[in-house]
C-alpha cells in the first residue's frame, strides 16, 4: 500500500542522517554549536523512531502483500490491451481483459 511505502521512505531518509550526530569532530556540530552529548541524545531518539517506523513499514507491507497474494498467483499483464477496445466494452473492461493469472 501507499502508507507502508511512505513509511519506508521516511525510514530511508532518517537513516541517511542517523550517523551525523555521533561523529565526535563533526563539522556540522561545530558549525551549529551543538554539544556532543546533545547530539548523542538526538541520535538515540532518532534510532528509536527509525525502529518504530521500520516495524510499522514491515507490518504494513506484510498486510498489503497478504491481500495481494490472497487469491493465489498475482495477476500479470498479457499485453492484450493496446489502447483500442472492443465496441460496447468500457476502457476499464478492456484493460481487465489484459490481466491473467499464470
């Protein structure tokens, strides 16, 4: 689903900044005048949030995949839809005819 994927993206973003606060001679800490102890506290809180969001992402994707594979094999595109659809069929009906189970 969209929400679990969004949570995964947030985790990736947070992981990119996770190591900045724990570099003892970091240019960023010196530039902004942040004491190392305070940066370490931020690092620990950020790690906790990463763990929480990663768990939520995992559970959400687990649910999404269980719904996707609920009826057996996933649907695959057989290439039948070319943009033109039969008279009387709606575009949605014509697109549905292009999906099949392997």
